[in-house]
C-alpha cells in the first residue's frame, strides 16, 4: 500500500495529514520532535529532514512527499536551502511527487491582484528564498529529474496565523485587542483546509505537475470585518481594536522577534493584497470553505489550546 510523507507539522502539514488519513491513506509525518496529530494511519517520526540519505530511506515507496515545513521567519535564509535540497533529493531518488506548500512572499510588493502569472521578483533574502528554491526545483522537473507541483496561499484564518494569534485569540479570551498591522485594508484570507485540499489534489493529478497553483480563496475582507464576524459568531460585541502605528511596530520589534519580522512584510497589510485563485478552482472544481466555517474552526482550536 502506498503512503505519503509529510515534512513538517505546521498548520498545513497537520491539516494535510488529517485529510489524507480521513481518506484512508497512510502518512509518515516527519518533524524534529515527532509531533503532530494522533491517528491510526499517521505515523509520527522524529528526525532531521535536512539529512537527504535518511529522508530518501524513509520515503522509499511513497507516492508523494509534501513539503509543509515552517521554519521561523528569521531563519528562512539559513534553514530553507538545506531542508528543501534534502526534500528534492529524496523526490529524485524515490520518484515520489514533490508537492510543496508556499505563500505569496516570493512575489514581493506588487500592485493589483496576484495571480500565478505574476513574476516572482522579491529581492529581500527572506522573501526571495522560496522563489529561488521553486525555480531550482522547477528546473529539475523540466529536466526530468523529479515531479514537482506547488500551491501558494494567502494568510490563513486558523491557527497559527497572524490573524488567529494577534486578533482572534485575545478577542475570545476577553482581552484587549492590539493589532501590529493595519486592519482596514481589504485582503484575501485562506482557510487552511482549502490549502490541504488543493495540496493533496495537485500531488495526485499529473496535469498539475510542473506548475504553481493558488489556493481557492473567498472574496476579500478587511481584518476588522473578519474579526467583527468572529465576534458575532461567538456572541461577543464588536471589539475596539488598537492599531499600532508603524513606528510602534518598529520599536516593539526590538523586543519581540515576530514583530521585527513584520517590518519586512508590512507591505502585505498597509495596502490591498489580493489573490486570484480562479485557475485552481476552475481546473479542479474546488470551492473555498465558507468564511464562517473557517472562523468557527479557528475559535474552537484557539479555545482548545488555551
């Protein structure tokens, strides 16, 4: 019986493992500490996935290797290259499809709606590293060395996203909501379940290989609209949100590493940042999960983890 290897128990890695298991498929979930969801069909493996020899051995017989790793932003330039190189080597040696999850950072600051045809022109080292690795993997795919596909999503609604941690969590806990970024600019929001669904779909469909796909995503909303709707669904009044000015974010970043990283990606919040996901929706017949369903799940997960 074939199985899948998932590298990383990120929100997407966890959702992908659960989705595959729910369909009766065996999964090897590789993380440094052997973490991840508990399920009879999910084998949690503690290992260093940057070791190509080990990763190749554990992936023998796999139909797909899903790259769902999530190094911290400050370590992207150092952690991503050896990790992705090991995954590419394992895919080359085993014949498994390399299905990679990514986001929109590789496009850099753009004007207008972002589609799969938008050039990957990010120049900042932390933003461009995934684009560089995609180009390297695509070259190997085109040379017949491996089978590759990639999906890209906008920010997720569910944990462990910025929306969930910075806005939804304090709201549900009855605390003051302080946003490190503007919240009145329209932007695209993706459900993590839609990311998992598309990732599995493209891994199993040869017509998807050699291409990048945007995750089917609902119509744009502001973060304030999203937060107000979350409040309504949970019987709470609309919150009064304190929005940090950029100067406040910059100073806070001196003491909080995550806020420091937001300086680099601030362009994704101070202007409309919209995704065109029609290609995947039309090609594979997928529709995005309703916003309310994603918000309810986010609230449930946040309460369970508190």
